């Protein structure tokens, strides 16, 4: 993240005139709001202003955000950093740093600033597949979640307790300690979903298996919060039993998180096999009402 400190934030409407693109270094957001033209224009202005300091504020506190939440740990001051810390705090018994929730926390923060004082029907902020949602009464949102070799559509209504979606896995943008191709999580916020997806994906694993190639995280990314921990760089074809064992490990953690009220649902994918924790209902909106956003591996 520090390598991008000299690059200024870029903000522009996309060619469709409906979506806003915000980019600064590694942060790349797609934002869309629905409402009156006046409210949408004002909301986009608020999102622009809120986005401008985000990266620099995070960079200023990276040493805190890359540390675990042990006794005496420093507390960050920035609004996004505080969201990150709150999202990982329930998981502090495991190895986790606030960086596990950075993408989701940025999405939540920009959505909150976008909405402030505005009358919108719905809105979303998509940060590379980690999505923060706002749904006014009677509204719904349909999106794609990873399922085996493709995507499965899922509808979220305004009555559901879900306002965040995130996906993690070893094939994604961030390093993973596990071997899941993708773990998609639905939760009450994007930051909560991001932290949970990261940890569940780490838990889908086969420690010591010859089919799994690993390397120290620091060798791949010198600034990684994972340090010398071994991250997955290749997974050769696995047997049915191996896939079941690895998925069982992740599903056990996901079920525990669901019992604790930390997530609503999860979908775990490994080499064409899928394990669901709670049922994700398929989309039932009419063709004209559907809004589909594909999850990109985080």
C-alpha cells in the first residue's frame, strides 16, 4: 500500500453515466446509487470527498493495522481503520490483523458517507468484489457468488440482515493461508464479511499435503501482515476425500461464526466441490428488476 502514496485519487463517472469510479493506488471502487437526480449527484459528491483521504489515512496507521489485537495493542484513529479493528475483534482468538477487513471496511465507509443526509432507494460500493449495500424498504439486490466452477445468483432484500458480501481464496488478490478457491460470505457489513471470508478461506486447508505448494508471504509481498507465514501459491488436483476434509475444516469455522451471529451465510468452493453454510436462496426477481454484481475474488 505504501508504494502508492504519491498517486492522487482518481474520480469519474463511468460511460453509462450511472456509476462512479473511485481509484487510488490499490483501492478501486465502483459505486452506484439510485434515487432522484439531485440526491444521487449530491451523494456522489459526498463519496468523492470521503474517498480522497482514505489511502493516506490508512498508510499513516499501517504499523497498527498489521499487528494482532493482543493486550496493549494500539487503537487506530482513522474511521476506516476503526471499522477494520471492530470487524476482526470478535476473531481475536485466532491469528488475524485488521488488514483482513480492509477492503470491506473501505466499502462500508464510503457507503456511509454516500448515504449521509440523502434519500436513496438503494446503493452499493463494490471494492474488488467486497460489496457494501444499502437497501431502502421494499428494495432488493441480486448478485453472483462463487459456486463450483461458476456463479450462483443470490437475492438480498431490504428485510434481510445482510448488508455486506465478501469473497476470499488463494486465487484472489490477497494471500491466503488455506487452499479454498473461493469462500463467499454474507454478513451485516462488508467489513464483517471480509474478515470472516479471509479466516474461513484460511481454514479450508490440508496441512502438510504434498499437493499444496506454499511460500513465505514476505517473499511474495515484503510488506505483508502475514510475515513469514506460509501462503498458498499452487494446489494440484486433490482426491475427493482430500477436498471433503479441507472443506469440513472451513465449514466448521463458518458454522461457529454463524452460531455466534458473526455471519449470515457462507459458500465454500474447492476444485469444483461446494459446501454451503445456511442456504443462499436463488434469485426470484423479474428480469427487469434484477441487478447482478459478480464477486471478484478478494
